[in-house]
C-alpha cells in the first residue's frame, strides 16, 4: 500500500504518517527532512570556505523561522517542488517496504509523479486540497476529536477499498498489520 498525503499546514499529515510508520511499519518518506539534510550538508561547504556557521539538522528543526529563507533558497535551487525532486526521493528511498507513506505533497507535479508510481493520493480535511482536485484519489475527513489510531484505521480501510486490496472488514485492514512492539525492563 502506497499513500501520499496532502492537506493544509498543521492539519495532521505528519502525525498520521508517523503513526503509520510507528504502528504499521510504513516507510515514511519526508520531502522536508531531506531538504534539511541537504541544507545542513551544504552548510559544511560554506563553513569551510566562507567562515560561516555550521548548521545542524537539529538547529534547523529547533529554529525553523531563522533558517526558513535558507531552506527556501536551497529548495529553489534543487527544484524541491518539481517532478525531478520527487523522482529523486523515490529513487533514493529505502527499498523492501511493502507499505509507504509520503507525508507532505504540496504541488501538482509531485502528485502526478507519485500517482504514476502507484501511490494513492489522500487529502486530509474538509477544505479543498492545495493541489488539483482531479489528482486526489480519496478525500478523507480528518476529525481531530478522534484519536490518531482510529483515524489511521479508517484511512487504511478506505485506501484498501479504493485499491481493491480487501473488503476492509475488522479493525485492521487485510494486508496491513500492526508492528510488534517489544518492551524491555519494567
């Protein structure tokens, strides 16, 4: 099962993607983390040649507003929102995962590339998606009053039905099983 999430900012895309990763073993593919990684690596080059400060990914995460413009500049150079970057993310992801989730689709070109590679585009929320509505396979109403676990089970069931994977009966869709958690110590 391959899912690409699209929704306005601060609506739960990353929360859902993290839950799918942590509970069901999905590979989470995150455009922004890779951009931060590249920006951090480029800061090594700048620090050696321009005596500028080394930027760690941690610092970028902790001070997002301070580094927003640099991220935008690097993203513009590597065409972060375009189809080539999306193809790059697909080709450099870990292989061997049966289930994958892209956590933040922002542009039509990204959705087209992902759909052409077997991903089902899911819009979380009631409002119109930020991408062309014709590129969205499923409109999923994400209600923050329910737990993320309940939402993910419903989301997986809808995706499974859309893809014809199963009848999506029971609490967990056929073909997607929760990861086994082991706890050590007390």
